[in-house]
C-alpha cells in the first residue's frame, strides 16, 4: 500500500464539512448518486513531473478499459506561464495501447524520458519536446524502470532485475544467461523450486531469485553497465520503505546514492535495516554512509549545490512504522543530523529547492496529507504550504514552482502547481481531467468528527448519503482501515471509496483509532502488541459517540467492514460484541500463529505481535482463540495471491463460522494480491459486498 493538499474547511464537530472540489464544471446539470461504474469512468491521474526550467509539466492519465480488465496509461503535457499557471490546453504527447508512464526530464528541459511497454517489455524512451520525435533507448530482455537523467545530461540511470550470480558479468553475457535460464524454466515440464532462505514470496509473487540493480547507459545509446552487482537490491523491494525514485545522482554526475537492502541477505525477511550507499559511476567503488544505524535509511537526495546529502531515516530496528526523520549529511565533514528530530511528523517524499537552503516535504497531519517547507538551518519555523486534501508525487522546478497531485474525498487526483515565492501559499489546478464527469454526481456531505477514544481524542470521517434527510433513520457502516499503522485520509480511493458506499444509502463512518498515522508517533506506537486493545476501544467509543450525537443513525442496522488489519479488526469484533448486524472481512488476519508462519515480511509480525516461541501472550488478541463467542453473519473475501495475509487466514475463519452455524460466505478472487486492482475484479468485489450488506441492513 502506495496527491496531498486539501480543500476542507474544518468546522466544529457537529457541523457538516463541505469539501469544495474547486473545478469549473461542478455547478452544471442535474446530479445523481455515485455509482460503482464511476470508479471506472473517471480518469486516473498520477506522476506529474515539472521541467527543471519550470516551463512544462508532464503527467500520466490512466483510462480504465474494463473489457480488457486493465488500465491504459498515456502521458500529457501542459505549458506553464511565468506565474506557474497553465498557458495553454494540455495535450496528449505519448500514447499507445500499452502502458506509457514515469515521465522524467533532462536537465536542459528539452527531452522527456519515459517508460513504455509498447515493445512488449518496459523500456526507456526519449521524447524531443521541440520536434515530438520519439526514440527508444533501451531494448533489454530484463527491461527498465525508474529512469533518471544525470545532471550533465549525458547518461541515464535505471533499475533492472537480474540474477545476482550473473550480475558482475558483461551486460550482453548477463542478458544472455538470464534469458536462457528463464526460458529453460518456462519450457520445462517440471516446475519444482528449492528455497533456502525467507522472503521466497513477496506481496503477490513468488520470487524468481532476481535482484533489482542500478544500471547506467549513455543518452546517445550503447551498452549499459551494472553499478550495483551482487546479491543485494539497490532500491527497496518493499513499497513500505519507498518514497518515490529511490536513488539520486550527485550534481557533478560522478556518483549515485541509493538505498541498499539488508545484509546478510538471509535476514532480510525479519530485519528492516537498509543503508544509504554511494557508488562511483566511473570505477564502481561503493561506500556505505549509514551502516551505524540498525534501522531503515532510504530515499537519498543530493542538494543542488552538492554540499549536502539528505535522506529519510528511522531509529528503531524492525519497526516499519517508526517515524521517518530527514537526516542531513555534510558531504565534506561526514557529519549528520536529524533536522526533524523534534518535529512530530513522519517525513514522506521530499525534494530540495534550487538554493539548497530549504526542503519541501509531504507529511500526514490530522487525516490530511500536506506540504511543508523546512529551512535546513532550523532558523525559520516549518512553513505549511497546504491545509487539506492529499498531496503526493512532488516535483520542483528551479524557479520555485512545484507540481504535485492532489485529491480529496470527493475528487480524484488532479495536478496542482504552487509558487514557493508567493507570500501566501496557494495551489492552483493545472488539470481538470474529471471535472465534467464529476459535475453529474451528487456527493454526500462530509463531516470531520472528534470523539474521546481509549486514552486521547480520536478523529473520524462521516459521509452522508446523497439527498440526505436528517428526519430519516439510516443504516450505518463503520469502515476500519488497514495497516494498522495507516489512516483514512481526505483523499480519493478507487478501492475503499466512502462516497460509493454512502451512495448505497448508508451513513459511512471511518474512524482513525490508535495506530493511525498523522496524529503523532506515540499514537502510532500504541497499537503494537495491542491489536485488539486500545484500537478496539477507540472504535467502539466512536460507535457510542455517533449514536449519541446523530439521531439519524439506526442502531439496529449497523455493519463494520475492513481489509488487512481492518479485516482483522472486524474478525476480532465478531468475538467481542454482538452489536452489529453483519461484518465484511477482506484479507483479514484470523490466526496469529498461522499468519506468522506464512506471511512474507516477518519483521512486521515480530514487532507488532512478537515471536511465537518467545512471547507468552502471543495469542492474546488472536480472533481464532475466541471464535466460540462469534455470532454475527460475516462476508469473507480473500485473494489467492495475497502473501501478506495469506489465503489460509480467510479459509480458517470461514470454516470456523460454517462449522458453528453462523451465516457466512467466502468470496475467493484467485488472481489478486493484497488489494483488488483489476477492474472486473473490483466490480465483482463491490457487487458481492453491497448485495451482502443490503440483505442485512435494508430489510
């Protein structure tokens, strides 16, 4: 699991909060409630990249092809005026029936590189802005991703996966041996595989024993060189530790800093330690800069003047949800400091400004994901650049104009631009790909509520059905987020979209209980080894508060639904309370013992629950231990390629409910991982959930 400024006006807890989309089409035509089909009609915008000179922004637009069960992505370009706003209409510049994405600029702003699968595999292409001419740069068997121009414009670095035992060989020989090995396995009738260490499968795929390495290739073409050979990844293999493009060129184009995976490799399933390593582009000599930190270090970024190397760092080994600080390394002195150590926000993606004096960073803040500007000398207080919504995919030009994607609960991503030189921060729409379609939809009103949890005040979102009538009684669905170190943000989702659920006629309440991110690290820490404790109390307190405060809620028709940890929580709730009419559990944990033995990233289970043979109360909050108390009908959905919470968890839960005579249904989706991403599967997922809920909440 992985767009962020916000247009929400925060009123008092009992007042409805209207989220203004701020697009030009939304005042016209009669409106209708949102449909599941709208999730596929609406375009999906991502990955804006502003040119270094600030004159253009390229971005990706995805269009769902439900019949083909995929999303096609193309690249658009819009010119900017001197003030950072659009100076013309966006135009489609790169399009094919396959995927075209990841636009990245040359330092002179004349060439746009991108990744396309139009030739069959992901390869790097170059687009000339002046002429529109396109040239394919790579045509390698192992493909290419995360391409990045060198500052002198002569080289491109990229990531490709190769077998480590071949990686030190010449590129041509490495490609040949890799292809032969893959084809031999593919053509063999015997498909047996031998594993001798963990992380043999990850997220939704069985390992193919390859490693992600960084290569460089001349922009003029030629043979790439592998700069990071060996049995070690050069970018994070888990999105948990990624904040974007996970390596970076030094300003003089002489070295690359990257995020190196755990050593020894056999321990990478239970250790979170990664290091910032530099490699000399000419000699291949490497140097570790952070081997004194046992926790994760990632996402290196050189300052434009070359004096500093900044990166994200955690402090506690084994804890993937630890606070991310920004560390500043003086390259000449070799000294470093955590410039956000006293700041209770966890840093996500960040980028330098051209003067090398400030950093713009994305952080979660009270269920919003916003932009801050930090002075590296600490003399000025952090400056908040956005207030509401979800900002992501930050890109900065040399003239101080930034581009990023931004969504809210009632609008998908659009590209925003903002001039850092403005005295009053204000972001402006650069795109409006969904304005006309959104104008047809009557969205439910949104309220940001606050209530007392187990120990501190908690926050939750409430979304009302369209055409809401306060004099009526409405069934209510409580949505429980995953993680558990995650949050329901003021953002659009193509998976758990609160507006789609509200349009079914339900009041939707989405609490952010203990463990939720964006409310301080102490709140995040509170859920570890306490999965069914404070967070459960927080959620039930939210239920009590909502029923007491809002007379339009029907206490006799309540449901709760969630995925991952959210699925766990509704499984746990079924053993602890009978107040709900029904539950929906998607890829939820049921048995702590089997989960530990079959999940992929073992570090997560060990930090959040303990090691089974070392932890006396390991099963304290495991739903399977209390299944004799379960009484509530439950819809269970589980995906066949989910290796984070494996299928056996849902199967065990279904067997137990069936054996005890509790109404239950298992929906099995064989070709999805931890999420449901394919359009037809998403349609099937929504159909089964809404039919199940209607059976229990609308009769």
